[in-house]
C-alpha cells in the first residue's frame, strides 16, 4: 500500500499558521511519495465546533491550494462506527466501565497533587467483577485497559526512538458518560479505517501517541509511522500566539501575502534544503522529506515572511498576481474598470511593495478623479513659482496625441528645457499636483497610469486653486 497522510484540524476557530505548516508537510510528503492526502475534520467537540470554522478551514486550504485526495471526512458522521469499535474493545476485555463519580476523581487529583504525584486515574474500577449496589445508579464512562507492564516504542521520523513505559500511562477514557467518543479514541479508529500510513503532526501530540498505539495494538491494527514536528515559537522563545503577530491563514490573505509565499515561508520553519530560500511548489515536492525536518523549534519572523512575499511579487509573472490584487482592490471598494490594467500596476509597484495590500492602497489614486493634497507636500513643492512652471506643462500634455511613457517623458524634458530648469525641479511639483504626495513610481509611469484626462483635471484643480 502506498503512502497515505492526513490533516485533521478541529473546527473550533480559523486555520492558524502552525496548522497550515502541518497540513503542508503532510501534503508534501504524500505528493513526494505518489500517495494520498486525506482531509479529516475532527468535530467531536460539539460545544466548540462551528460550521463557520469548518468553512474557514476549507477556504484556507483551498486558498493555499493544498488540495486533498480524499475527504473532507467528519467525525460526527461516524459515531456508529466508534460505538462498534468501543463495544469490540469492551467485549474483548480491553476496555471497562468506570463508575467513579466526579467528586471522587477530583479528590483523587487533589490528593495526588498534594503528594507531588502525577495526576492519573488509579484504576479503581479496573478490576470490578460486579457492579456494587452503591455504584449501580451512577452513570459510567468507558476506559481503555492500558497494559500495566512493558513499554511503547515510537520510532519517530523527527525525534528518533522514543520509549514510554506503560506504567507512566493510566487508563484513559475512550467514551464519555453521554456516549460521545473522546479525541484519542476517534483518532485511532479513523487512522485505522482510513489506512493512514504516516501521521505527521505537532509534537504537542507526542504524549497522546503511546496511548493511541496501545489502542491500535489492542485492535490488531497496523501502526502508522509517526513524525512529531516541533512547535513554532515566537521571537521570545515561547509558543507562537497572536501576541507574536502570527495569525490565521485568512489574516495573511487579507494582509496581502500570496499563498505560495506563505507556504514557502512555512516550509522553511523546520525544514531546509541547503541554503535555498525560495522554492517553487514543484521544488518543495521534489526536495521535501520528513526525515529532514529539524528537531529544534523554529521562530516565526514576520519581517522574513514579508521579504519572501516581496520576492514573489518581484519575480512572478504579473498575470499570476492579477486575481490576488483584484481581490485586494475590491476590498477597498475600487472599481478596477475605471483605471489602468492591473498588470501595469503590478509592474509599477512590485519592487515598492511588500504585500498586495500595500500595493492596492498605493494604487487607489489611479482610480480616483481627484486626490487630496498632503498639506506639507503642498506647502513645500507647490510654491507660486512651481505652479507657474506647471502651466506650460499642462498645455504640452493637452497636445499629446499618444499618452505613453515615452511621449510623456519627452514632453517633460522639452518643458524643463524651455523653462531652463532641471527635470527633477519640474517633476516633483507635478507629482504632488497629480498624486497628492511626494512618492510614486517614476513620473512618466505615474502619469501614464493616471491617464491623460485625470492628469489634466488634477492639474486644472491645482492651478485653479493657486
């Protein structure tokens, strides 16, 4: 059987970058090995799971173009299957009913904590041959009968050989008193049924793995190969969170990060291929191997992500960026039919913008009839002398038959020559007059993007108010 990996998010919120990296690694390894990538929605936490979160996860995966071969599967649709497997374990003696009250378990935990012992179930109901009358009216949970001797050996692709003694593990609950299955149990059944060969997930799940392996063994199931990847940290060495500036995948989409740039950045958070920084999707698939994932946690750096994103803006074919820029423009309420082609905007601003959001915000002026002049720029550059120099330039522009960068540049040069000033002396007042500020691409490109009609209108407005 070929490689089968899975990504199994819980729909209790947006897909965050840590989950996206896990999804990427699982997706890459499946593609690398010619296998299948499965998407599973682990929605058994009924109180916290929401349809909105499911939609957000699916949309994030689609935006990242991490397409799945099977799924999405939903755990809430498989409760009958979980019940059947739980009954199988119960009938085989590998699970038992536990009638311990909440009060007893809380007292047990308090005593263990007071004695500086590891909190764990003490097996009180493990050896009951009959239900005492005092417990017969209690509700019960189903616990897995964990082996009391021996050890669990995990040959982890990232962490190496990990050995856990069974005496360190207690009898975990696999079915709650209301009949709903628990996380560690549903994961086992799903991985077994879906024939998952490689489980790639965060190392915060490592403590769950020996428990899950023991259940798989009790069921006579084949064990998957595990790869527990280190958590992503913030710059302060603590687990990544919102306070470090790391957000959901949708956040980065809204901030103007390209999906391929985000994937490129995430793949390097824990994996490398020599000193290469920028990868095509095909190169990621070609070079990636779970054996090469680093053991040490990586730190998230927003500035590095912005650098990677800008490399994509600079080097991608403009046509590949159009739909992403259009999305940003529409968010700003810009009608792109009322201005220059987006490819021209991309070419003008790709080296001046770190994100598509920044590019869109800088481009608004090309789609407006008029602009608001920055007070400081107006005071500094639109002096009476400068305004006088704009009058003959306005006439020269009006006479242009072709509104191209070449024709515009020639008109600027001739006007500067006629006025006896350097081109820069004329260009900056002109820039302020037509853009409202002092920064833009080269003046001939800026004017070409604004369009002849709008340039003349803006010059007329400035000269009329002089």
